């Protein structure tokens, strides 16, 4: 384990968990990589832009809050009021000196505060002005989320800051632009800012909201009861204010004749990263990990290596953490991990599965079978849905994922969790089904 050390900057470490022993003829190597950032806290200084403040200060940041103001936000009337209150609570949570803006979103995006294509700088005065401006928010119009994101990007990029973050709230489907337009906006914004997305009520599309958060390396969740928005917004903003290092990438180097099968985040949520690789020189690729505060996340790396004879060993992959710089260079965070392959005729060694690898393989399958089960249920294939959701109950029970088990129990009657025997409930609340789908990728960590 190596550490990146500099005063007041989070220190990164990498731990690799794997069974490096392979039987003769085998060539697939699996490893769980735990990345941890510690020791930043409130005194952190952002690694990606050290020129922007002196040690002991918090990292410079800009936040754009995008609030759905489409017509449906008027039903019930309390929804718009809750959204205004939640945005006010988020503004109160902003640290002094953070740049910020509020955007009202309909079929067009409009600047609610401060206006004029600018960002405000948070202090007692601007926070009060922003909260006053929120009173003008009213519901009316359609929904074109791509326009909200593009305006957020334009505003956030106007500040010379280390951390750029968006918070997006919607209550409806993205009906006033094509899926291609939304995808183009997400592609344009990816890597430029991170974004948390929330769906309020039950009239929005889960795959749309989770897709936005996934593309922009943020979190997604449902707030079924609009009364819960203020607490959720406060917590989201507190987390955003704790981020200290932007644009971290996991760099994976593999030797000649090896193939990277996949790289995915497996905790705290399952997130596929394989397709996001950018080449980084001979036999190396970078996978984006977004912004970091004091936290730890787990990744599953799987590589194919050429089969070798008993007794041979090789370095299957080398993992490091970097921050790509605008001039094409990288800042290395000093932490490194090695993935090895050793061929043996010891059957016990070569057939035992590393507990971390086994656990997260199960958690990734859990996320997948929930999605499949809910899709089958919607399409009317009740037998298929029962089989998939039964498997989900079995996996959640075996891995100790109590939160997911509770959500599943609102959609199926559990006859026997250990065998995955379930019956679909005849009547399921829409909010319960949407909560299960939205949170299906949340995982539990291995019990050490």
C-alpha cells in the first residue's frame, strides 16, 4: 500500500484483494480494489487545482442547483413549495466562498439567481438574496432536462474552481426533447461536472434519472414524499461541500497479450466503468472516478491473461490513481496496487474464491436481477419476474444486504429467503416499486 502525502490534502491508498492462484490452463484474474481517501476533512485543499487557495482553506467549488418548474410541479401544490424549501436549505448549507447558481427548469432553462450568465459567491447576503429569488419560482411549461444541464455547464465552467457539482430535481418525464438530445447534453457535460439527480413523487422515469447520475458520476435517489426534500437536499449539499479532489482516474496498466474484461465500481453502488476508458499511453487506460472527499469505494477489475505452466507467475495488472491535467500531463496520487497471477497444481489454492470477489460478484448480480425482474413484471411476464426477484431475495439475504431485502419485501411475499422462493404481490405501491428500482445498485460492503 502506498500513500500520497502532502499537508492538508487527502491521502489516497489502494488495497487489492484477490486469489492470485490459477489452475493450469486458466487465464481469468479477478481482483477487488479498495480506494480510500483519508485525512482531508474540512481542512482539505483540492489536489487538482492547488493554485487556487492556500493550505488550510477548503477547496474552491461551484454548485448549480437545477429545480424542475414544469407544470406538473403544481400537483399537489405543496410539491413546488417543498422544492423551494429544499433549495433554500441547500443554499444555507453552502460554505462561504463557494460559487453558486439556481436554475429553473422547464422546456427551457432559465437563470433564477444570480442571473446575467454569472455565479454568485456564497455569503450571508447572497444566500438571503438567493432565497428571496426562489419565491418567484412557479410551475408551468414542459420538461427538457438537456437544456438545464447545458446551462449548468455554461455557468459552472465560468468559475476557475477545483470542484464543479450539480444538483438536479425533477418530478416528470423528459417529454420535450428527444432521448438523443438528452444523451448529447450528458455526453457534453461528462467529465466537466458531477451531478446528483433526484426524482420527486412517482411520475418520473427511473432510468432517466439514474442515467443522468450515472453519466455524471453522481448519486440518484427517489424522494417519494416531497416533504422529505429539504432533508435530502441538505445532506446532498453537505456531501458536495466535503469533496476535495476532483477528476480522479483509476489508471490500469496491463502487460502484452492481456485483455481487460471489465472494470466496475461495486461499492457503494454498482457502476459500469468499462466503456468509459480513455487510452493513457502504451497498454494503459484511465477510468473516471469523479470527485472525492473522505471516503472509500470498491472496484472489481477482471483481466484475461495468457495461460501459463505450473509454477509460472506474472504481474496481471498495475493500478495507480492519477488526475489528468489540462496540458495532457497527469498528477500521480502516489497510491499503487498490483494484481498477480500464479499458476499452481494445488487444487485447494486455485479453486478457492476470494471472499471480497465472491461478495461483490453477488452484489453485481443482485442489482442486475432486480432490474430484469422489474422489467419482466412491467412487460407482463410474471413467471420470469418471480424467478428473477426470487433470486434477488436469495442474494440479498445471503450477503446481508438488509436495505435491499426490505425493499424487495414490498414487491414480493417472501416464502423462503434462503432458497429464493417468493410470490409476486398482487398490488404494489408505485413508490415502492420505483424505490426498489432506483436503489437496486446500492451494495453492502464485505464484513471484515
